[in-house]
C-alpha cells in the first residue's frame, strides 16, 4: 500500500521528497510523540515553515476554541473537519464515527514563497 501511494504522488518513495511517506511518517511521529508543532527554514521559502499537528476533536476541547467553532457556524470540531475534508474532496466523518468519539489527526504545513511564472499558469 505504501508503494502504491508513493507512486501515486509520482515520488516513488524518494526520501528527499516532502511528499514521501517515509518523511511524513517521521514528521508525524515527532509531532505525535514530542511536540505538536515545530518550525524550520528552507531554501527557496521566504518565511519560516510552520508544521502543526491537530487532533479532531481533542485539539479544540477548550472554551475559546469551542466559542470560535460556534461563532463560525459549526456545532462541533467534527463539522470543521468535515468542511476541511470537503475542500480536499475527502469523504466526511460519519455520524457513527462521531458517536464513537474517534480522534482524527491533521498535519497542517504552512509557508509562503514568491509565485513563479509556472505557478501562475
């Protein structure tokens, strides 16, 4: 299965690629077992790259987050996750999974780089 997805992304599991599952597995393990966020600088990226691990609904189980969720028109963190999944063309978390109280992890990688002419096509 691992090789299928690596080939699917056209990276052939190249460990130097950020899309490589070997790299993502190591990133996830660090985020899960050590700190749930880190930052680093990367050549070609103008600002710091931020990497955060969120668990739905656990990361949002405090009053301020709950208020923000409700203010945005959602009932709970699962609805936020389903909105994110919809934008990524991923099927939603089912009502049965929500009732089980399952946790869903999400790695958010954020950075900015100047658009190149190829990116503007």
